[in-house]
């Protein structure tokens, strides 16, 4: 096996990563994505004044993603009032559907911060494989929770966690 | 694969980190993330649906991604394993290996990447490398990429490398340069302007030696594109034009005609209303780093299909459209409107309507009959539309009836040219009508049942189909689903087959495991706009995915 050494390195890295996981800085990785008007936006600028942030990966062609974000929309005003949470929706649509993102977002009346990650840089930086994929960021800017896929009703669990974060509780 | 330098790379990276503080301190400031996936299927022979015996009985695909980030520094690797690849995957995927590794650092206005990278210039008409793991699509570059911002508002990118072809590289070398100017940031007098202007230009060339005994081929082929993306309030216009010098290839039957593409998308939206109008023309614009390749291999550019990307089974997988690289004119209109709560059509809970019309046609060409002389191939009038390849008109209504019940109802009318799109010579055009009802019933906060009833009616191909889906979810961890696709309208009574499938899954945080048993219809499987043909199969399928 030609790449056995490299393979060992990879495994070593993986094991080390688990050992280091406790003390690690788990802030939002900084990569360039796009605003809805095509200009560059750095993910390092995703901030919410010490309040929780939900980062959700979706696409216009992903049914469960749209169900999730449309269901949350109905409760979003209450969520924001009660906890100050901000939802950042990252579309991974490519050129084929990018132009449909803003009309869809406005048409559905979403009040989220919406960005597009057409090159998949943010998706890769966060280890996202399939969408929908949701991350929760606490008041210190640390990613503390993630969830892949959407079942009807998942938003209630998500909101319970957001409430905990808003009150400064730890979640595990 | 030729990745001997990788070890050295890793050594350097660790040395780089270790110089200032202790190794562990430095590592603790960063973070390792990644994901893992394994899919395995046990195959059964099933003569009713034409599923053939698989000699290995069990096939599997797997990968692990590791990405380490620490401030402006990141590096990553992906290990891939195909033992052997699942049916329908490109056959080039065999064995194991490190198929992707890179290191990137950002220092002030400069960003440098060495190793593998994915990149897109503008709309991708001259350059886009990307991956769709679910399809085995990956044309990643391996080389060097530099991004530089000389002043606020201007971004320059230069890159060079070779493209991935399974566990090897394509023959050609790809070089590219891109400039993006954000006029509002760059020019003082536009700072406060309500009109946001983004201008861009790219040049991409490939080198491949000419070893052809029949023709004298260009060894360097250049392509150029220019574009503008303008937003003012609710209106956005995004237009790009691309040109490629003569590039005789297996795709275009080795003609010397230059290629070109034009892509325009405009949109208008405000709360409760959105409209998109788009048009595209591409003529002889296939661009690969190996002129002899076909399928989805070694494409340098990306020509998006201007059709709606459907998600319902019968609509999405029986007759999906994919861009015809050699020539196509396409138009699309997409509308979304929200009937307010309390209005006549909106009712108590409101209602949404989405309408979409798209058409893709051949370009109109006149043959020059010069294949024995100049080989320019054909001439083509820019505005003349040729034969219809694909048409789709569809309407979708989304309605919440009560707290417990909501539904989405779809009607679509399709025209689909099997001969061109699937390469089935002589097969008739398919004219199909499709109706879908998707209703969700929520028992309570955690329990919900979603049902889909789908009908596709056509006189051509395999005739009529029906699909029934029942999906029970117990939030936030469990689901179980049953699906049956029934080809009840097939002219051949022996082929009026049920394709049943039962599946279940569990997910928690970043982990997901699912298991399914049943039949998979031969068809076209698409993710994110790229499709592959999948043969019929039957058996037990296991999938485990994990993000960390």
C-alpha cells in the first residue's frame, strides 16, 4: 500500500482531534461566501451581539430544507422576541438556481439573513455532507450543537436549545 | 495517485504551527471538523425488474473528510474507498486512496491554496470545479491557487493545475485568471449609490499535446468571459458572455468552430412576490481538459440547465433534463406569490402559488458540409430557435388547512426528447402529464405522517406510472417510510411491475443511519443538477453519515 504512511497520518489526525476536542476553539470558520446581490461576505462576520445564532444549510431544490425553514418562519418573530436569536440561512444553490434564491426568500416572506455558498467553501469548512444541516452557535460564538436532516416538529427541539443558550445554560 | 509530497506537506504544516508555542497550544486554538459516509448495498438478482446478478454481492462507497482550521490557516484531506463502487457510479472509481488534500492560508489581502481546490469564476461558463459525492462527480483541481485583493473592491484570482479523473489526473493543464470588481467599494462616487454593480472577467486556457494522426489540433485552447451583476432595490440582472477559440474534441466531432455562450438571469422580488426570467444560449461550448473524454469527465466549465429542479420522485427521476453541451437555447420563467391570510384565496392560513415554465431547444444550424476540408462544421443564426428538446410547465400550490393538516399540490406538463437527452436513437418524444398531492398530517408536536400520491400519464416510453409514499416521522430522531412505484400503464403486462421500498432511519446530532430494502427502478438519479443513469437493482441498502 503506497500511501500507508499518509493513511496513518490521517488516522492519527482523527484520533488527535478527538483528544483535543475538549479545549478547542469551536468558532465559526472564516470563509468567503456571497450576499444575495453577488458581493463577497466573510462568514467571520456572522455575529449576533452575544445572543444565539442558528446556521442552517439549505437549497431551493431541497424539499425538507424548505419545509423546515417555512415552518420556522411561522414562529420566528416569537423566537426573536423571546431570545434574540438570529437565523442565518446558507443556500448551497449553484448557478442554475442562484437567481431563484432571493425571489423565493422574499416570496415566502423569510426574515432570515440569507447568503449563498455556490462554491461549497462554507459547507466543506463545517463538515456538512447532506442538507438540511443545522448548527447552533452560543453567545460566545462557539458552535455547540448540530443536526442533520429534518423531521416535522424538529423546530421545537431546536427552540428548546435556543432558549437554553439564551439563558446562558450549557447544552451537550 | 501521485501524492508523495503529501507527507512532507503535513510535516511542514505542523512545523509551521509549532514554532511559536507548544504544539498542543497551537492546535487548541484551531479546530478539526469533518464528515464520514459509508453506503453499502447487498444486491439480489431480480429478473422481474431486470436487476442483474452482482458478482461481489455487496458493494460499498465510503469517504472521510478532515479539515483543520486555525484562524486564516486550514488544511484538509479526504480518504475515499470503493469496494467496488455501487451500481450506477462511474466505473472509474475502484479501490482506495487519498483523493483530496490541500493547505490554505490567508495573510491580509493574500490567500494561497496548494493541493486540491474547488473554484468557480462568475457563473461557471468558463471555469467551475466542484463535487457531488452522491453522484461520484468530482473534477477538483490539483495545483496552486492565489487570490489577491490589491485594494477594496477588487479581487484577483490566478490558478493552475490538473483536474481529477477518478484516482488519476486528466492529461491537460488548466490555467485561469479571474478579476471581480465591486464598483461600489472601488469608486468613491458610487459608494452611496443604490445601484450595486459587480463586474467580472475571466480567461481560462488548457494545454494538451497534439498526438492525433488525423488532424492538426490546437494544443493551447483559451476561453474568455465577461459579466455584470447589477442590483437596484428589488431588481437584479446577472449577465455573462463567454467565448472559446476552436477546440476540436470528441464532443463536437473534431470541428474547428469557436464556441460561445450567453447567460442572462433577471429577477424582481418583494415580500410575498418573486419573479425570475432567464435565457441562455450555448453553442459548441463543451470545454474539457482532455479533448477525448466524454460523460461528466474532466469538464472545465459548467453550463447550467435552465429548468426547474424537481424533487418529487416521478418528476425528478423519470424525465429530468441536462444541458446539451454542443448547442442549446433555453428560456425560463419562475413565479412565486403568496396569497395573504384572510384574502379570498388565502383563507385563514394563507396560500402560496409557484409557477414555472421552461423550454430547452436546439440551436438552429446549417451544415457547411466541410468535414473533408476546413471542418468548421456548421453556421448558426444567433436568434433562431431549433427543435424542442424539453419543455416543462408546472404549477404548485402550498396550503395550510389547519394546525394539523397542510398540503402541496403539483401539476406538470412535460415534453422530453429521449433521443437527444438519453441518447436513445429513434425513441419518440415523451409527452407527459403529472399530478402530485403531498399531504402532511401532524398528530402532535413530535409525530407526523406525510403522504405523497403521484401520477404520471403518458402514451410513450413505459406508459403510466403511479407512486405512493408514506413517511412517518417521530421528531427529532426517527423516521420510517414505505414507497411503491407502480408502472401500471406499461404496454407489456409482464412489465407492469411494483417497485416497493421500505426504509427507516435514526439520527442524532451530526450522525445518521438508515436502512432500506426493496427495488430501485432503472432511471436517472440527479443531485444538484447533475444526473447519472442508474441500473435497476434490488436488495438491502445501508447508509451511515456523520459530521463532526
